[in-house]
């Protein structure tokens, strides 16, 4: 999506849809009384500087790993590659993971210098769809779409923790803020 107005409109629509889900859907992580007063999530203003179109340095053979969760359990993922990009004046990288049961989705969890300050302390996630999040064969990694997992809103959810390899030392002032 090269047109800045189209990009911004699509992002705003995505945010509105998430707010509606949290407010109205029966599987919302918010308690019924919270839904009644829920006015929407807080977000950083959309910033095209946090939208990257990147090559993924894919590994030769995906490695199956276990990632700890918020409930002292673990979930399995495959490490499938790495994205490198410039942020905060230096080259950074994040490892991309794929759940064993979904070949079309990449999971890009991260923590950054905003974690526990203006964003969820355990980190945020990006989901990439192999069929949609591509431009000219490269991946669209848009931190404006970063979101807090459902365990940020309810202890009833088990969420994988961000592996230390994906902890960024700089702030990523894009995407969803916390608390709402």
C-alpha cells in the first residue's frame, strides 16, 4: 500500500474493528462490566516511519522451539527467519516465528523501551500473513499494527512470552498503548 492516505485509512479501520471486537464480541477478553464503559484502546499516532518493507533472511531449516507462556506453560513455534531494519540510529533485528499449525502466519513478538511504561510490560506482537503482508516479494513489517496480547486484558488467556532475542533496547512508539 503505497498511498499514505490508503495506508492510514486501512490502519484506522483495523483499529476500529479491534475496538468493536473488544466491546461487543462474546469472546472479548474484557469482562462484561468493562465492555459497558470501554471507550476504545489508546494508540500511538500512525507514523509511516515505523512501516518497513523488508527481505526476510530465512533460515535453511526451521528450528522447532518451545516458548514460555504467561501461565508457566510453553508453546511450540518454528524459527523461520530474521528481519533486519534500522531503528533508533542502529541496525536492529527480530526473529520471526511460525506456529506449527499455520503455514500462512508469521508471529513477530517484541519488547522495547516502552514495555511497562506506555505499552504492555510483557511485550507486543505483530502478525504477518504470507498471502497479504507482501510487497514485491518482500514483507511489510508495520509497527503501527503492534498489539497487546489478550493476556494483557484477562488472566484467563495464556500468551507466549517474547523471547530475549526479540528485546529491542530502543522505544517503538507505534501501535497499541497500554493500559487502555
